[in-house]
């Protein structure tokens, strides 16, 4: 039976076929390591996210000016910035990634439903330093190559990989790859339900094998961040809680100083 992740994969294929990822012209690239930034920060390693909408919440912020938002996030102390580039369900755009790249010196993560190397080529052109891959999309056979080939393709373009998981089985598979970071999504992409205990349960039962673990989704307060840190997460990807606030810089500072 199809679930929402299947819908995302199907629509990603349509977007790729439309030429969306190939319309981008070459832009200035910069080689900044998200992994290094997380390891070297003295504060809570918070990756903030520029996103206009989500399938679960609908429109989160109107008139998203990526450059201004990125600057506010950088001033707030974010260790990196994730930029949604998926256009159909998240109202993201490659243009936002390009604008953010011009505005800040932080490492940038392209967040999309990546099933083709063509998307990694676009990430590189737009100036991304890392890209999100989703373990479940490879397990379900949606991707044009296997996970090891996709990671190698990213690395050949100096793009680090955040490999996202949601189950203990996916997590154990992910930590055995050459992914630079392993994510645990507290949101079930099949049902869109969020539970912070997903991170807790996975890290209680599974060895991280020395990987940097990023807890994603559902982080709304500093207390949430502290809880996930105690569970064993090393970094935290926060989108809606930052994008919904009027003063982005102030909100980012709250999270960054949470530990």
C-alpha cells in the first residue's frame, strides 16, 4: 500500500523529468564542511532550515527571502543551514539555495527528495556543501543507483552526505556506509506523525559506530533539544520552530545556547 513517502518519490521523478534540476546555471561553489562545523562548535550544533511549507503544516512562512533569513540564522549562531529545494510539497526552490550561498559563509545542506545523481549535480552548482539522502528511498528501489554509488557521487563533487533514517534497521544500515552524518527523522514520512522518542529508541538499541548523529523534526523548544542531546544526538536540525517566529536571529540564539 502506498504511503506519503511513495508520493514524494513519485513526484520527485516528475520534477526531475521536467528539467527543474538542469535549468540551474553554474554558480560560485565553496568548500565548507558541515561535519567539521558540528565537531568544532562550542555551542549546541543547530542546523536551521529555510522552508516555506511542509506537507503536515501547510504554509509556514510567506514571502521567504532566503538571503535575509540565512543572514539572520548565521547571526543567531547556526552551525549550518538546510535549504528546502523540493518545489511541490515544501514550496522549496533551488533559487533559495543560490541566494543563501551568496549571503552566508556557513555550510549549506540541500534538502530534497534525492533519487537521481542529477539532483546532486544541481546541489553542487547551487553551492551546497551537503545533501540529504533518505535510506528508505534506496530500500524501496526508487533511486537510480544504490546508496554507496550515490554517496560516492556526492563525495566526488565535494558534497557531504546526511543519510536520513527512521527505524533501527535503517539506522544500522546507514552507519555502515560512508555517509558523513547519519540523521534520525523523528517524523514518520509514511504517516507524517512526529515522536521525539524515535531518536531515543534507536540510539538506545543501536551503536552509532562513531558517526555524527543528527536528530531531525519536532524540535520546538530548548527542552526538546536537551532531551535529544541526552539521548545521544550530536546535532539538531530545526525548521518550523525557527521559520514560524518573527525574530529568527533571537530564536536561533535560544536553541544554540540550550546546552
